[in-house]
C-alpha cells in the first residue's frame, strides 16, 4: 500500500492506547510501519524496471521482521539519550523503555507486509528463503475509503486527547471498521474470481481491485499463450466483457535468448504475474503485464525489446 496508509495504521495503533507504553512510541509505530520500504532506495542504483525484481523482497521478509525493528528501537533509544545529554529532552516525554520500543517497532513493521499483501502488485513474504510471490487482490494500492476512515479517526482521536476526552475510542472503532472493510473486499474478490466465463477455457482468473469503486473488480482471464481477456465485475454480480486486451498480441513469445543479456527483461519476467507480448507500431515488441495494462504506458510496467525473436512461451 501507499505510505500514507502505512503511516495511518501505525498512528491508529498508537492512538488505540499503545503509545502510553513508552516515550517515542508513536515514532516507533509510524516509522516501523514504513521502514520495510527502505528498499525504495534501489531506485538510485537500478535502471529501467529492474526495481520490480528487488522491491517487496528482502526488506519485507522474515529476516527484516527481526532486524529492522531492532535497528529502529536502538536508534530511537539512542536519540532519547542524546537529547537528554544535551539537555533538550522534552519534559513531557514519558520514560523510554527499550523493551517497549522494540515491541512497538516490531508491531509496526509487521503491519507493513500484511497491508502490502492486500493488493495485486505482489510481495515475497519468505525472501530470502523463497522467491515465491503472494497476492491478496483485495484492495487497490491507494484506497481512498481506507484513507477517509483511518484519517478521520486519527484526527478525532488527537482532538479528543487535547480536550481530555476518550481519545482511544475513535482509533479502536476505526481499526475494527477497517478490518471489516478489508473482509468485505476479500469476499468481493473471492466472488469475482470464482466466475465461470469463456466456457472455462482459461487457466487463471485475476480479480484486480480498482480505484475508488471498491465494489468492482477488473477481471483478467489468462489462457496459456493466447491473448488475455478482460472484463469488469460489479457487486450486483453482472459482468461486462471487454474482449481481448489488445489487437496487437504476439502469441508464443518468450524471448529466452535475451533474458540473461537484458537485465530489464529478466527483472520484468521475474516480477510479472500475467506477462504477454504486444507488437508496437515501431516494429519492436513490448512485454507487458495484464494486471497493469495501459496501451499508452511506457517504462514502469513494460519492457521494450527491439528485434526480438519469439520462441514458445513457458
């Protein structure tokens, strides 16, 4: 998910009452909820789409769940000691407990892969022990309804706290409502993915969440080395078929010969869940993923290979 969502999750957990456990609890929860995205630094040294094969991997896996909270807790604990030594430690700050800093950093860190799993982009939970991708297909990567629920509750909680009211209640209600909302979307995805269309002549159905309209799913039907078909599923159960994803589909295209010599292609195929090839007007072949298809898009979710020789796709 986006980093605003991750931050709001950490803030709500703190406002639900855990921030009273130790000084610097809120930084531990909010930073902890975002710290696995430290892998975004790869954009500084990786070119093209190579970041697709690096993101949501090692920093989102079991080793990171242990190491990142420990580093964060140590930094926050040292920061508190540094402020105290310089005489600049806020008097209102609670005593800092390293144990609770570590626990809260761990909780915040664990919420990150849990929420990243909810969308269709993918996450490698078991990296470096396994490179398998996991997909929830439950929420769009930026969910405005989740923003509204969690953002409003966070604001109300802080407002009540300043006025001496029950500031924990809005946060706890929002956490329960968010869980219910996620459960509802999981049920919608499950219903959409079970549709029997195209006479069953397909190998996999991906039910992609869409922006704003949480009650709809973009369905992607994968049929071996045939062109992917797309449709829109609505909450009432009706389906609008849109047909083939492109009229420039290149069948049986693998480009294995270029994998090792083309880092972008290798990274893209490692990340891609529904790859297909499309011929361009320039004579080149554009490798795309049906989950994030945009006929005008270039670069982020596609790889262009000039003079490609296609062999049977596997």
